[in-house]
C-alpha cells in the first residue's frame, strides 16, 4: 500500500480527466428527458469497472434504471467488501445561480480548496465519491495488492428514492452477500479533522395540493369572497411549527430517540465555529428547534421543511388572479426509531385535518426511508478509523449526519450487513445546490485512503 502516493502522482491527470468526462453527462434521474444520459452514464461506469480489473461486470435491468453489479473475487475464504454508490444526480435548478454551467465541469481555487475544486453537478454527490472506489480498485489490482474480495452495486435512482434498488436487493441476496458494505456518499468535518459518519436521518417526502374554486378567478370580482388556495396553503404550512419551531403534527415525536446529556456532551466536542458557519451561509443568525444546538438540530433531531411551493401567476408583470390550485413539496428528516411510513400517514391525517372549509386537500407520498446508526465498536469501524489515521495522521471523529441514505437500513434488513460510511466531501460542497463542487485534494485523498480500509479490514478479520 505504500506505493499508493506515487501511483496517484503518476495518474493524477488521468483520474481527473476521467471524472470530468463522467460529470459532463447530465444523468438526472428525476427528469425523463435525460433518460438517455442516465443510461450513457451507466455504460461509462461499466467500462471503468472493467478497466479497473473486475472479472465480472453486469448491467442489471430493473423496473427503472439499470443497476451496475461488478466483482473481483480472489479467494472465497477471504472477506468480501460490497461498495455501494449512485450515478444519478440532482436536477441543477436554478440554473441562473450557477457561476458556470452545471454540466461543463471546471476547476477553480477556493479558500477551502487552494489546490482547486471541480465545479459541476454530481462532483461530490455522488459521482466523484463513487469514482474514488473504482480508482482505488484499479490501484490495488494493477499493483497486485487487493487483499480481499470486492463487489460493486451502483444504482441510478438514489436521488429519486431508490425504488428499483428496493426491488433488486431482495432478489439478489446471494449475489450481493458480503461481510461489510462500504459507502462514500457523506462528508467529514474538514480536511484537517477527518470524521466517520455513524448515523443517518430517515426521510419522508410528500407533495401537497390545495384546491379552491374550479377555475382561476378574477381577484377583483371574487377576492375576499372565496378561499384563496395559495393563502390557505401558506397558513397551513405555517401551522406545522409552533413558536419554538417544534413540529405540531400529533404523534410526530412519540418515537424520537432522546440522547442523554452525556451523549450530547460527547457530540459537542467536535470542532465547530458558529461564526464561521453563519459567515459561510451569509446569514446573521441561526434558526431551529428551541433547546438544541445547531449541530444537534441538523443531526439528532427531526425536521420538516418546504422544498418548493408554487401556484398562480409567476410570470413577468402582473396578472390579478386567484389561483384554483396551490402546491408544495415537503420533506421530513427523521431520526432512528421513527418509521417513515408511519410519519407520512401522521402528516397526511394532520394536514387534511387543519384544512379550512372551502378547499380540498390532497397529499401524495413520494418516497422515504429509515434512519440508521452504526456501532463504533465493530471491526469495520475500527478498520475505517485506522485507514483515516494512516492517511490523515489523525484519529477520525465519529459523527452523526443530518442527511439520509434510505437504502442503508434496507441493506441491513435484507443483506444482514453493517455499513461503513467513509465520506470525503465537506458540508461546503453545495450538494443539491448551485455551484456544487468537490475538492481535488479530497478526491485524491479518498483514493489514497480506501485501499488502507481493505488492508485493515482483512487483517482484523483474520
């Protein structure tokens, strides 16, 4: 493994150009207009896995986008690592807020990335982090240093709920059998303070529709006489939080895990600057549930947020109209023990109950998933910790994340495997936002660190 740094130096430019080519393809799973681009991306990854040394690579058909399966089995008596990633990306909207086109990757230097960062949709989430694993395998196979077996499962629907993956996994349990699942779709505290994600929040995502009159109405003739769906929806959304930013849905907190003061004190040891946090977001104050810190609000507490709201006339100029309908998309981030199906039903019942007379309400569930906590006393975590310590020179800090990867709970249920989340991105990478980027240093550091995980995991299992 000691040759990994020289291998990176020799192949640095190629590794970057290959990732840039992958980022040029708009593999947006949420928009059917990009179907051919999603398929093209899958084909590119198949080719990369073959070149990296996999003996078997399959493009597995599903009810939706294909799942890529690959393997390199060197000895069935050795441990097997299953690498998961996804090749689809979020829509780039709003386009006008990007400083450069989202699918024309460019390298720019920033304060946090003086060596440069790749700006493009999917650079950090998850093409860049997924591709680190392919390049790490290439290194291990080309230098004959692969210490155990490896399998890959890379999907194209993570950004829309992984529905086809939920179909695929139970049908392929034997094929996917493993000793641990390895994922890089998370981040770390900073480039100087490595961390390993040990918890993920669950998710419930819904769309709501409020309907008033049977057509758009003249706001002068009808204004004040009929319910305005946009006004009503705004009030209903406002009622979902109280004055302490506590979610008002009955039963919502019944199964929320309450951490002890000791556990919260341990979390508070992670380096965090509130001033730097506010400065990075250009805000003058933080906001959230009373009684909890910023890092607690975005990790161990559930949330409810409006992701989009629309209705009526939004074009140039004025149009005096009362819209017939108003819509909103709402996501709820959940903590361990909250069941996303149960929370979705609680939301639906409550939202329908608070609707005033004069409107009709429709709640459409989209997708969701369970939260997850991984233990830090198992072999896989110890191997990951040793790997970070080897390449960063520091023991990583265990940290719960506010994000969601719903399929992690599915993996444990169906494959009976624990998951290790070795992320190399930063919170400032602007994933799901305009100007998403991934540091070149982070990309290469991931490729450097991953082989050490393979080595230590194999040794600890012997």
